[in-house]
C-alpha cells in the first residue's frame, strides 16, 4: 500500500537485478508500449528482464520492437526475480495469470495511471494526472538519465498516442508535449507509426464495425447509445475480440451522445466497453459492475446472458443521465 515518488521508484528499479515486468490482460498500445520501453530501459541499466503478459500481442501491435520477447506467465519460474513490476494495470486481477509470479516476488512495484488503481503493489508509483503509463516511463528515462533510442521513442509514442486517441482526449498538458518532443528528438518517425497505429484497420475490424453499427440504438432521448456484438457476429466475420478495439468510440462520436457502451459476447462473459464525455464518470459505473478504468473510458465483464447484462447497464446509465 506504500505510495512512492518518481525518485523512489527509480531507486527501487536501480537496486534490482532480476526483474519481472508484466502488464494487463488484453493489452493495448499503452500496455505494450510501456511494458516494452520499461523493459528496454531496465536492460540499458544492466538488469536481467523478463517481460510477460497473459494474452498475446494483437496483430496490429506486432510491429512494436521487441514484442516477440513477451512471454506468457505460465511457464515462468516465480522464484527467479528480486523485483516484480506491473505497468498500466489498475488492480491485481487485471494482470491475469501474471499475478502468480508478481505475488511471489519479495519486492513488488506497481506503476500506473488509472484513477481506479487499488495500490496492489508493496510500492506504488501511481499518478492518475498523466494520460498514459508511457508518460511515467518517459519520466523514468529522464530520472535515470538513460538515453532513449529510436525504438524506445516508437514504443512510447504507441503508449502516449493510444491512450489519448491519437492526441484527441485525456490529460495532455505541457509535460505531455515536452515528452513527445523528447520522442521526436530520439528519432521518432511519426507518420508511418501513426498510419500503423491509428489509420490502418484489419478487414476483420471493418466487418465487425459494420455489424456493430447495424446494432446501434439510442436511449435517454439520444443521450445514451449502445451497440452489441454477438457470438454469431464474431463467427460469421471470423473476427476475434481484439478486432473490436475502438468500435465503442463510434457510438460516442455522434451528435447528442454523452455516454455509450459496446457489449460483446466473449468466451468468459459479456465484455462491456464504456465511454462518456465530461462531466460524466463511467469508471464509477464500471467499478459497480466489477470492472474499472478511467472517468471517460472504462470496462467490465458480466457473467449474465447478453440481454440481461445489457438491460442492467442501460438502466444504470439512464439513472446516471437522469440525475442531472
Ligand atoms: P477499453 O474499453 O478500451 O477496453 O478499456 C478502457 C479502460 O477501461 C482501460 O483503461 C482499461 O484498462 C479499463 N478496463 C476495461 N475493462 C476493464 C475491466 O474489466 N476491469 C478493469 N479494472 N478495468 C477495465
Ligand atoms: Mn493506459
């Protein structure tokens, strides 16, 4: 439960020799960009590093340098490390099967930027005023004085641009853009990276998007929008859950919509992506349903059948909108 500063986090990393670094399940550009750049920083500091994630790297992020080195936690010897470090995960459950190794380490550091972070490390470097976990890794580069190379810059650009929707929302302040300038200084080739990360979509994504849009409904007088993807939608398009990334934003970016959801039938339940515009707070709703996230972007998984799960969430959102 110990809250620590940037300097203390740097000291903890400096003192370690063998470090296990993990991130959250269903990793996105911030999770992987932060994991890989933190791994690179630690290696440049002379540490032995093992990078792990429960779920595989999605196809669209396999171009990130070093992504082939990320292991599944299952085969990892839990006694092999003197420090475990989790990055971009708000709670222990979010690192999935990496929790076994994380929890076995004598020193456990959580680095994160989620407002709903539970301080599950023995030491916690958590700052919810930054847009992405990548911003915290940028600070660690600065504090350690380690030189950032082109690959680090690409990884950190993936992190910073993913969690801000390619620089359109989130906590983008002066420090954020000074860090971006640092990435450019380190040799970031931004246009091809932007195309890879934000413009090109897989055909599976586009097919799923068509089905999600076909399911779009409005509630609360047009202030709430909802979409759904069923098992049949995934089967008929051949798409995987990772191909649904970003679809929920299409419902938010409609005139009059203040709050929206995408409900997707997945193997272990119905996955909800929630989005809102200020002054709303969907993280509180997500926490009530067993999940978490940020004020404006959160999620949870429901074990109820699709219709029941959607009905419950819709009623909760209606209550929220009715409260003003
Ligand atoms: P997305 O909708 O893009 O998957 O997730 C938006 C945000 O909500 C992310 O920051 C993610 O970490 C968080 N989030 C999504 N699903 C869950 C969940 O089931 N539990 C928790 N704690 N956070 C989630
Ligand atoms: Mn993040």
